[in-house]
C-alpha cells in the first residue's frame, strides 16, 4: 500500500484521523502510508484540486476555468476552536499565501429554494468575486456552470487559505445548515467534532463515531420533565481506548 486516496474534511475528518493512526508506521514495516484528498468535487462540477498533498489539512485551488465562483459572506462567521478572528486582508495581485448533526434546520435547508439559488436582492448585492475575498475569512460558496446552474448555493462553507496566482485556495469547513441551534448558538459540526476529540483525548480515549441531536428530535418518553423543559443536546458517542493512552 503506497497511498490512500480519500476525503478527509468535514464529516469525514474523524475517520481520516483513525486512518492516520492505523497507517502511521508504528504497526507497519514500511513506515507511514500517506493519505491524500485529491479533489474537492460535487455533482455540479469539479470545485477544487488539492495542491498541498503533504499537508494534513487539504487546501484546494479553485480551477479558474472550471466554474464561475462567487462568495457569500457569512453573517456570523464561525471559526474552529483555537482560531482567532482574522483581521488581515489579501489581494490576489499580491500573490498572498498563507451528517451527523440532525436538526430541523437541516431538513428545512435541504428543501428550501434559498439553498438552490441566491435570488434575493440583498444576497445578490453582497456576493463577492474571487478578487474581493479576504484570506482567513469564511464564505458560502456559490457557483455558476455551463450546465445552466446560475448562482447555485452548494451549502458549503469554505475558508480562504491564500491564492495560487489569482485563483483562491480554500479549506472546506462545514455544510451550511448542519448546525445545532437551541439558543441561537449555531454550533457547527466542525466545532463539535473538535470538542469531542479533545474531550476523548483528555480521558485517554479515541473518538470512533458520534451522533448529535437537539432535544426536540428525541422522543419525550426518554426525557424527564425537567430535561424536557430545558433546551439541550443529546450526543451519542462511540469511543475506544487510545493506543497511546494508559
């Protein structure tokens, strides 16, 4: 086995971590097997190509002739744990480098026409081109392709990692709408995943899988009256003892 080609971002990140541990070289005679996420793609077209195969966190350059890309700024940017809010801008002319959440909001988003087209006046005027985005900021990716999709909202949130020439280089963050929201907190899947991973590590455990839901999705027969009155999450976690733990 020379290389593993797989998706390593978003909901697949915990499984990618397990692959890295399994093929880290400690249990194999030939050393570590590299894991490479080559493409960022969807049914609507090829979105990006990973130009940093040696990086743990894949970064995808958006092919300038594949699709026409626009970027919808998030109203409330959400950054992973440990990341400060960015305050610097970048211009591509300067060659700067640098589903498991089950919620009613997810179901509504999947059937909403707003997920298919950014057709409101406010959204249309707030769209940014590739030359206007800022490094470190997060945006919802909007595409137009030759098949007839015009300003199609994929629902993907990406972070601008830099530029390759004039083409933006992005990191996939999470799916728009894949959030837990019982008090307006809008907790995204990436943040929850990182929190559970840190909690597992602190107990010398390895996160295998998890499923999270707002309490309104759980049958009331499973809840006490006190619990039913307070908004909360139900998180079902599968763990195992860490190979490095005691």
